[in-house]
C-alpha cells in the first residue's frame, strides 16, 4: 500500500459518514437520550400543570410572602403565626442547622473517644466500646429516636419531681433545663474574648512555624495557645467585674422559668443523632489509626521522638488523611438524618415544609425548597472538607 | 565444649505466679498501668450500675404470661412481657387478616431463606437472579392471594415484618440494575450520558431520603395523567429504589475504577463490543471487588426502610408504634422497641458479619 493510498483511507475514515463510526453512534445515542428526557419532562410537566389547574392549586413561590398562620415551638429568630411562610422556612432552617452543628461537635467528640477506647489494650474497655458500636450501628436511627423520645416523655418525671443531677440542671418530661450566666453582655464579652484568643493562637502558630523554618528554633505553641485561650476570656470576665450571677431555672407553678430550656423534641433528636453518628465516627477513627502502619511509629521511636511527639507528628497526620474524607460523609449523613426530626415533631426545615405543603397544597415548591437547601448544605460542606482534605492529603513530589 | 554459663538442664524455673493464669491475664490486660486501672474500675462501675438492674427488670421482676396491663403497672413490676404475648402477632403482621397469618409468616421464611441462599458464592450469577425473580413472584402471590383459593388481601392491609422485608429486598432487586447502569453511565465517554448520571447521583446523594419519599408520595400523583393512579406502596418503593441506586452506584464505581486499564485495552484488542467487554470482562471483576461495600449498603438500606412510616406505610416500626398507642397498653415502649430492635439487629448483624467474612474470604488471593 502506497503512502497516498493509506492517507486516502485515513481521510475516508475521518470525514465519511458511516453507521459503524463510533463517533456517529455516540452522537446518535446522545441525541436519543436528550430527546427521551425532554419528551418525558414535557409530558410530566404538562400533566402536572393540568392536574394543578384542575385542583386549583397555585403555582410559583408567591405563597412565601403570605402569613403562615401556624405556630412554631422553637424559634431562634422572632416568629409569630402572623409571620410569612418565608420566615417560617428560615426558622426551620436555623433549627436544622442548630441541631446539626451541635450534633456534629458532640458526635465527633464522643465518636473519637469511643474509637480510641475500642483500640485500647484494656480488654474490658475495648469490649464495652465494641458493644456500643455494634448495637447502635445495627439499629435504625428512627427506632433510637422513638426510644429516646419515650424515655424523656414517658419515663422521666414531671416538672415537680424533676431529676436534678447537678444544681440548676433539671431533667423532666418537659425537657432539659440548664442555667445560663445571667449577665448577657458579660457573656457576649467573654465569647468575643474567646474568639480573639483563638485567632491569636492561630497567629502564634503561623509565626512559630515561619520562625522554625527560618531559624530552626522551636516555640511551645501548645502552651502559649492554652494560656491565651484560657487567659484572655478570664481577663475579660474579670475586667467586666467578675459577675457570677447565674440565671437558674426554677419551678414556678407547673413549669420552669429562667435558664434555658431544651425541648424534649430537641433533646431527642440530639441524643439520637449523637449516639448513632458517634458509632460510625468511632469506626472511621479506628480504621484511620489502624491504617498507619506500625513501622511508622517504630521508625519515629528509632529517631528518638517521644510518645507524644510520635502521636502528634507521625500517627495523627497520617491517620487524618484516611479519616477526613469519611468524616465528611458522616457529617453530611448527620445533617441529612436531622430531617428525621419530623418523626418526633422537632420543627426543622422538613417538618415546616411538611406543614406548609399540607396548608397550601404546593407540594412541588415545598419539596423543591427542602431539596435545594439540603443540596446547598451538602455542596458547601463537601467543598469545605475537600479544601481541608487537600491541605492534609499526601503531597507527592 | 559446654560453656560454664549454661544453666543446668534439669532445673526449669516457673514464671512468677502473677504473670500466669487468670491473675496474669488480669495484670496484663486490665491493670498494666495507672490510666488503665482507672479505666477498668470505671468500666466495672458502669457494668455494676447497669447489668443487675436490667437483669432484674427483664427477668426477675418481669410479668409474663397472659396477664392484664394492671399487673404490669403494679409497683415494682419489671418488664411487661405480657404486652408482647398480647401484641406480637399484630407487631409482626400488622392488619393482615389473623386467620391468614400463615401467609406472611411463610413470606418471611421464604425471604430469609433466599437471603441465606444468596450467601452461597456458587450461586452468584444468573442463577441468583432467577431465584430472586421467582421467589418474589411467589411472595406477591402469597401476600396478595386472589388465586389458588387464597382470599385476596389488599396491600393496604399488608404490614409488619413481611412488609419491611418486601420493601427492602424489592428495593435491592430494582435498585441493583439501576445502580449498575448509573455507575457505567458515570464512566461513559458520551458527555450527555455522563452528565446526566453525575447529576442524578449527586442530586440524590445530597438530599435526605425523607424528601425523596415525600416526593414519591406527594409529587408522583401530580405528574401522572388524570386517570392513572399508582398505589402508594409502589410509589414509595420506586422512590426508595432510586434513592439507594445512587448510593450503590457510587460503591460500584469504586470497583470499576479499580480495574486496571490493561483489562479494557485487552478486551478492545480482542475486538469485543462495548457490551461484551462490560458484561464479560469488567463487571464480573468490578462487582467482586465491591461486594463488601455493597453489603454495607444493603445494611443501611434495610435500616432505612423504617422511614416509610413517615408517609404512612405500615411497616414493622409502624406496627410497633400502633401497638403502643392501644389505650389499654400505654407506656410499654421499652418492651415493644426491644422486640423490634432484636429483629432489626438480627438482620443487620448477620449481614455485617457476612460482609466481614466475605472480605477476608474473597481477598485471600491478594493477601500477603
């Protein structure tokens, strides 16, 4: 075959039209898929529009500005039944975020502790941790939620006989009451001081790291951070005049006044989510630590590092790489599972949306809002965790 | 020449007493350091605080036999097993006509048998698909009846354990092929197909199951023509299968990504078509790699069947809650939840042990 002949064949293959050309087929398949999807969507939407018109259900998001005319027991921002549906959705979203944020923090703490205890050389302790993990992981979350709800509302005594494990803390079937510092501005000042101290500690860490790279000198960052984080808020508190008054819950008539009250529904969903997710986090932490091979610790020992240093510089950073991606998905699971709040009546986003759907009949809009909100949360959390993961991931050079 | 430092051969020193036997084990495992001793003491304290009261409640003080709720409410009475002897049939089978209870019982037995049979590796392949399709057909005949002299029972009266199992296994059987298609689509070279699959998977994985179930129960009827109605159970099942197919697809994608490129290229160079390559070379290897994650997926999926009660389907969780709302038996939630907890735990624990065993068994070749 001459050169020109083969060139001619090549041109024929690239420019000629043939049903056996994979690109032509690919194009045809894709056009077919698009036609099917568009056709299906058109059919479903035209059905939906006809159905909605027949049942005289409005479409669009105009309903959001109308008065919601239902009450919400727990609202972090001002809300009354005269507020708009949009406001109700905001209240629900904040309730979801509240339970998810508190739940994530507590579940991470508990889960890490249980994961480490399960690896402990102590036979008894590791068995107890294993039993906890196996039992919680293998039971539906909903069952655990119903159980906790009944523990609180059926088994706990009424407000008059409320259990008081610590002074000022009351557990009753109306929820958990906790004392809070009475002086609001002082509390705010201490909180601001705490944030300032955290920011300063981060600054010290960055400075110490730069100095170590430049000069080789080490700086006791951990001690400095402890002093800063403990000291600055205490100083702020002293500067204000060291107010010690607490707003204690106290029994007035049939209920409690003062302090903060966590409703039975909030406590239920929090307990359920924390215990359930902590079991999964414990497994993630355990697997992460086990994934760091023993040779790494041995090598570090041979280099003369101390136990604490080995943990801090060798084991934890490597375990982190394994743990972070899985931890992300556990956090997202917790956030999505908080939607089960609807089953115990905690007014989260899903249960508010459910109420509005029942009132207005605008199911499509209500469900779209739920989905859009959760999707946004999921994407934001994964974006953040991916960024964080990139920082701790193995850097191959 | 023997060294003068060699110990005499006839003297064997016994190890110290404290490092032998139970005492030695205790020292080595529970009291080998101060922190460990404190942990052990805390654990013992916890056990002493929890185990005897639970034992008393469940066994010593328990009320058994056909007794009334009043006997259970007597002061000092422990667990009320009478509640379960009164209600267990309702919790297991829901509103199914009591004289026909042998049918759902047989269905449970059949599904459990199929699950156990599926654990046998020799059957993996088309045989298993055939077993499941035939088995599910028999399940529906038994549950619904209407032929062979079996009275017809509407699916609004199905309930309890058989319904939970049916929702779960039908979800698996429907979801699996969708998941394989999605996983293949996500790795397709056709941009439109790939974008659609990624969009679907990420959308579904980003939202809670409840919203999908709401959608199935509230939105599907809106999207159908006026005269077409789909049963609520079927709608929930469709939503449920689609939801899990997205998660399963991600597990399967993990397996597809783990297949070395050489396998694809070898298949291409043999002149196999896309479908031949996929079904004969790629999928058999990829699926084997992800069996353990898939079983874990099934465990999560089985637990999540309980969510259907939010759209009012009468599964095991709902029958337990309904039994609890009987005015004569209010407040015996521990007994009811313990009963269904044992059932859920049994299935999940069995599956998780099986997946652990499988992982070890299947990777015997790769282990060093």
